[in-house]
């Protein structure tokens, strides 16, 4: 029984070690290397969202939502997840498409690669009446 338990523990450890190392970052991130990367990513997503402002049947979509955008070490988006909806499924889907289409965001530098295989950017996305996309720290 003890050997079976040890085998299960070893399997869990091996499974955990095989997963990519993830690092969560947000606008509040203070570490310079991640703050610089986040700022560049934010600017690129905002520019894309402002240029391709979401519409449905010729009408602009306004609102805000919180998303996690997972980026791999090559700067590619590998996952986008809405964690707090805008209440408008069309806007949520368009926001996810904007985040994906803004990639790639640039390769991780050496310091980032030592700490993580992927980063998860947690941010609030606001589509405003002046037809811009703003990303910022969640206030909730």
C-alpha cells in the first residue's frame, strides 16, 4: 500500500513538472522585465482594438470585461479566457479575437525565460464611447 501511495505521489510530481511554468502578470506588476513586456503587449492590443473597434450590424459595441491572455515564450497567444463578462457575448468574442490578432508580442528575454514558459496577462478591457480600447488593472 505504501509503495502504491509513493508511486501516485511520484506520478503527480512528474505530471506537475511536465507542465509549462506560468507566471501571472497584470498592470500592477512591479518587476521591470515583466512591466516592460506588459506595457508593450498592452499598447499593441489597445492599438488593434481601437483600429478594429468591435461592431455588430453596423453599431459600435461598448463595455468592459476582464480577460486572461496566455502568451508563450515566442510571444504567441495560446489561450484567451474571459473571466468576467461584459454581459454582451458578441463583445466578449470580439475582444478575444482582438487579443489574438494583436500577437505576436515578441519573444521573452532571457530573464523571463528563466522564470516562465508562459505568462498569463490579467487585465480589464474597456471599449469606450470615444471608440478606443483601454486596458488596465481590475478595480474589483
